[in-house]
């Protein structure tokens, strides 16, 4: 009797698999779900796919090779269009299987017709930025704390201030936690000062929101007061290991260079009152050999390093080291004159070449 004519209870294990199971490692169309892993941002984050009863990270190569899949994920999540794929950010999950391939038909606007291939082979994981991405940032006064300030919303459009409408301790607590700033302390209202208002939040009726964006409301603010938020923890103090130069330390923890940008070095020098960054310090050129360090990812809108995305994870890249203008020191070979010397990063006084020698004249 043919296998398909046998009732399931009369089939052996291999016959049932042949009849009912999808090919090993492949998910059939119509059974996929996607999410951007819970983070502080909206429509921006690490991509995970749900199939065969489990959420799995997605290999960045799989995202890069399928613009159709990127578009389908953003559309499915009501996040607009795909903008770009991202490097994975944050600690890796303990899941041992990964989505190594994504296949979606051209012009697909949903995941219903997409398929995936699952593999146990490790790969660099990926994330996604969609056109409706948003991020909340605290903008403190100069010299203020990273965990206190006026709440700004950044997106593809011009930045806007968040209205105080609907804000209670519940919303404040959720945002403070999202920012890595501990518990809520207080919030207040300030005059708009001509700035454009944006949005309202209300966590009432939301069961255990994963982040503040699950409390976002569609109605526009009618209260023309900007929100000022204070969180309890005074975290993310920035320092350099040798005054105005050396390894970057965030709350005395070393920082990995994986997501580091040149403008982040300028931000560090300004925060430590060391002027701007001068040159990239090659002192930590060697890889960090798997040490645990802080990973920092900034959009560029943040006033302080601690207001960027921060996560503790294994670092396989060099640790960040910065040399600021404030570290430059000059001397002369004689008491009131002589040849000019400059102090190098190793603590040695080096002679400065005459300009004519540098220009080859």
C-alpha cells in the first residue's frame, strides 16, 4: 500500500516524516513571523525570525542578499520601508540555530510567501533599520548627567521634543529602564521654547510593555509643554585612562571599537574637557582577544556617550583608545628658548621638524 494511503497511526517514524514534514532546515511559505528584538528604539534593531516553534537570529549575509526580505519584514511590522541592514548589536542569544537564508518573491509585501533556511553554522548576525525608525534621547544641559534631560524624538525627519501629555511615573519608569538609567526619579514640564512637539505615550492598559514604544499613542499632543525627565542612576561617566588620552572608560569599563565612529572620539574629548580628538591612537591596535567590554552605538544626535546604545558583550575587535588635543604638551630644549619638543604618547620628548624640512624646501 502506498504511504499516502496509510493512516498515520500505521506509519513508522520515517514514513510520517516523509508525509508531513518540511525539508530539513527549510521553513515553508506562510509560517514565518519576524520581529526586531526588544530595544530602546522603534523599527530599528536585531532581526529574529519565528519558525518551527522558535525565535532565531538572522545572519547578516541573509539580509544583505535579499532586499525583498528586508522590505517584507519592515512592511509586516508596520515600520514602512527598509532603509538598510545593520550589524548585530548587543549580547548574543543562547540559540544554536540561525536563519542562514531568506527567500522572498520580487515585490513581496509580506512574509506569507517567504521561506527560510536554518543552519547550525555560526555567522555574523544582522539587524534592520526601517523608514519609520524612532529613538528617544535625553538632552541635558552642558555638564549635566546622561540620565537626565529634555526628551527628544529623533527619526528620519527633524528632531522634535516630546510632550509631557500623559506622562506619569509608569511611563517614566519604562523609559528610564530602556535608556539603561535605572529607576524613575521625577519628571517636569517646561515651556516649548518654539520647538516642534511630537507624540503622546500612555502605558495604561498595556500588559508588561517591552519598551516605551509599546505605550505610544497615535493622537497628537494637545498639551504644549515639553517633557523633562530625571532618572535615579548617575551612570555612564566617561574618562580616559591617562588624563586626556588613553583607553576610553565608561563607568570604568573598557569600550570595544566594533561600532565606534570618529565622531564618538570627539564626543569623548569634549566630555572630558580635553578639546577635540587629535589623532586616532593606535595603542590598542591588537584585538581584545575575547574580553568582555562595553559596545557603544551612536546615531550622532546624542550629546553624551552614555546616551547612545550601550551593551556589555564579548569584544573581538581592538579596544577604543583616544588621543585628545588636551594631551599635547610642548617644551623647549633651553630655559627660555631652543628647539621645540612635543611629548609623544609614550611619554618621550620628541623634536619637531622645521616646516621647511616637512615641505621639502
